[in-house]
C-alpha cells in the first residue's frame, strides 16, 4: 500500500489516522464499538448479521484527495454473514478534524 499511495502526512498523524481507521472499520463490520461514533453509525439501518473472525491486515493514513481531511486505507479479512472467509478486502474511512480539540471524526 505504501508504494501505491506514497506518504503525505507527518508520521504521527499517519499512525493516528491508520489506528482510528482500524477501530472504526472493525465497528462497521462487527457491530462492536459503534457507540463511540454515534453520528457515523446511527443513521444507518440496524443490521442483524455481522462479520466474524475479522482482522485488519494493513492500514495507512493519507490526505483525502477528494476533499478536506484524511483517509485511512485498509486491507482486511473476515467471514461474512454467510460464513465465507475472504482476505485482501479493501476499505476506506474518511475523517475530518472537528471541535476545538481537533479530534478526527469519521465521515460517510
């Protein structure tokens, strides 16, 4: 991933965005931890089946080429609701800085 999307953030911000992207994505696909980002998850319809055996294989943080903020690029693996395990899946989570503290907030 590093070769496909060269670094364009300071290393500490890249690491922060990548780690936050992992956490948000795991909440997205497993359902666990969604309460940490209510504005990101509440509008979505409730799901009864989630992924299991999920792991993030790689994550990087970069500037968002489509607007302000940053984006976490992820490669992940897991078993879907049907039970089929797949790896090498890709995902992105976009963030903007909000509030006086400059907290990264996920955006749909």
